[in-house]
C-alpha cells in the first residue's frame, strides 16, 4: 500500500486527484504529509531533498523538469496528465525512480545508433528467431518446426548473418531491439 498526500491550491484539483487515486486498490490518500510515502503537488518543492525526504510528484505547466528534479521532485508531469500516468509516477517515485516527460528526457539519454538490418528475415526465420529467444537448441527447433536439424542450423546461421550477430544470444538481443522478438 502506497500512502499519498495531495497538496493543491484548488479544491477541484484535489477532488479530481482523490477520485483517481481512490479507485486504485494499492493507493491510500492520507491527510497528513508526514504519514505519506509520496506527495502529489501542484508546485515544485522548495526543499532540496523533496518534502522532508518524501518523494514528490509535481504537476506543473511551466516548470522545467530538470529544475524540478534538482529541487527535490521525483516526478514531473503536466497538470493534464492521464490518470494512469499519475499512478505510474506515484509508483515510480515510491520505488525511488525519477520520472520526466519524454520531451525533456532527450538530454539525459545517450544517443544510441539505430540498429538496422540489411535484409529482412523470412517468415520461417522469424519463427526460428522466436524459438531461439525461448532458448531452444537446433534439435528442438527442428522438432518444433518439423524440419531437419540441418535445415534448422541453416536458418540459425542465416539469422546470425542478417542480424550481424556472432552468437545466438546476440541475435536474440538484436531481434528484441529491432522489435522482431516480443518479450
């Protein structure tokens, strides 16, 4: 159970937040801030460590996310954030994570090269890649697809070449990054 205290200037905003949170069985709204695990506020906390060490979720229009995080906030959301975003931010803040809008996160993330494949995988190779992701051996893949072990090995080698992977594990990881393998 996560105990949440709401601090807003508007009674309407408070009532809306209480309605959103009261419908969630693992969140309890409390009236006293020191009893809370997370604070939800409309403004940036003035304390450098949040509000007495309690993680703060800020709902603010004008406040840059990085400034709010430096001021002690754990999550920064726009005031019109969807209920599921607010709930997710509360869970993240309670777990010690920081949440910022995607648009503000670009400077925080290293730019990663976009992986591409030069030749698409065939439908059969996609089947084999899924089986590789499940940790299946060539023999198990052959049995599962009713093909010879030699043919399974051929498909695995083709996947390795197309994904520019040196190992089966690397092929699966690249497949995940490319969206070819669902986890």
